[in-house]
């Protein structure tokens, strides 16, 4: 199968967009890190840091794994070089045991992004097929898109509100969550699946409380979000004196919504926390941007 006929999957993660072969699966994530594997093991690794400058390219080279075994290479495969015309590049290669790889430390003079990528292979390095796959991946790499960074991974697509930065994330089978922060304000996004299995044992309100860590006595309301059945949970949202005192003592107001996307068979939701009551319309709008892939 050639790159022209290989099915590819779009991925977006914290400021980077690319498409990868559908047989690759993301197995490790970082705030600026992606590692993909296929059936034979590691296939492609990408690290990046914004506004790092040319010094960041040197730092990326020094931090390359496996540590201490990377060295500068004379050149990259020509198919890769053609896709990297927007970057300054430093070719690298490494060998350890029965595996070898090559790639490059990169610097974008337009925005200051420093990055490093590497392709994995056997003792002789990436195979011709792997080289062709990585060339297609590099050709799809985009990092200059305006607005907040997009996320599209593990069956969830989402674009956070402006000024909300990724602070944490978690993936375990059946659950994928993203946590964003903006000063003292926090936003949690969650995707749960398969919905029919989860709803067979518990109702949507119980699942929402568990997903977002709400107390058992949280205010609960059933109200659709778009065309999907949904449940809303609230803590310390009201104007009463108890809620106001709790917020003044540092216990944030919280509002969450979890909806059942019946077409996709997933539960999608958002929970916001902050020093002031959360606007329900704002949360509905941002929760509506959680889309199943």
C-alpha cells in the first residue's frame, strides 16, 4: 500500500495539526509531545516548544531519546527534506540494539517554534515504506493556525475558549479528559464511551457526578443540550449567603453538563469552575464544541 492509497487520520494536539496513517495509534502524550506506534512498535515521535528560538533546536537535539545515543547525520531522506522547506533543520540519527532511527531538530524562523521529530525502524533504520509515510505526515504538519489550539484525538474534537491553556489530560480506555486553565478559572472536557454500556448501569446524572467529581447533594437538572439529552450539575452557583461565603473562602463555583451523543454512542461534557458563578450560556456554548470523531 502506497501513501497515496493508505488511509490517513487527522490529529490535532495543543497547537499542532497533522495527518497520520490510520494504522498508527497515539500511545504517549505530553503538553508538546506525541508518540505514535503501529503493530511493530514505535513509528514516529514529535516534540515541540513554542517561542523556543534556535537555542530550542539545540536543546531538542540534546534531549532526544534514546539519550546520549543521538548524533548529527549528514542528511535526511530527500522525501522528508522537500516537506521541511519552512524550517531550519539539523538532521540526527541514532542506533540502539536492533533498532535505529533518524529525524531532525527543527526551528521555524517565522514563529520561533522549536521541534524534533524522528522515525523509527529496524537495525537499518526506517524502511522505504516508513520513509514515505513520514514524508506524507511531515507534509501535513501545520502549526501557524490562528486562534486557540485545536484538539482532535481519541474520538474527541474540541477547541477551547480563548486564553484557556491546556494544563492536564488523561486517557484510559473509555475515558479521555482535557483540563484547561485561565488564571483561577478551570475547564474540564470529558469523553466517555461506550455510552450504552455506561448507561446500562447508571443514569446520566450519576455518571456526570462521577466524571466531574461533584458531591452527592449537588443541584441536578435535566435539560437538553442541542438535540442531545443532557444533565446539568451545580455547586456554589447561587446568590444565597452560604454559596457566597463558600466562594469567598476559596471554594469555587462549579457548573457542569454531560450530554448523550446518541448517534456516536458517547457521553460528552464540560465542567467549569471559578471564583464567580459560571454563566450557563457560556458553558453550553463551549460544551457544544465537544464533537465526536
